[in-house]
C-alpha cells in the first residue's frame, strides 16, 4: 500500500523521487499495490492519487484499488483514531483486496 498526501495538486516530489529510484529495478513488476490519499479538501487528494496511479502503472504494478479520503480532518477523533465508519469500511475493503491479490500473486 502506498499512501500520499497531495501537495499543489500532485504527489510530493520526494515520493516521486523515491519511486524514480526503483523504476528500473523491477521491484514493482506484477506486484499488487493499493493506493491511498487523504486531504482536508473535498477532492480527497484525488490529483495526487491520479499522478501516483500513473507512475505505479508505468512501473508495471497491479493496482488493485485506490481510496481517496476527502475532509480527512473530520474523519479522525481527538486521539488521532479513524472514527468515520464509511471511511473505515472503505479502508478495510481496500486492505482486504490487497491481501487477496498478494496471496494470489505469491502462489502464481
């Protein structure tokens, strides 16, 4: 799972740089990957998620799903725990999809 914040409607340069360092290694070829972004804005970091998706697919990874979380600050309680049931269910589903793909990928 790769999670990214959105920085000026894109993924941060540091994440792009890290991915650039492994692009030629083949580390992500046919590997299942789930993508996540959260933002205090209504867009939920969708622009960063789109950019990340494009880069990961160029690296030949299998994108099994993505989750964009809008208004992220409102979805956590004062202890920093995820308290929004819909977001929690969506995140759990994404994690389960990733786990299932990882198991299938390991046996292939």
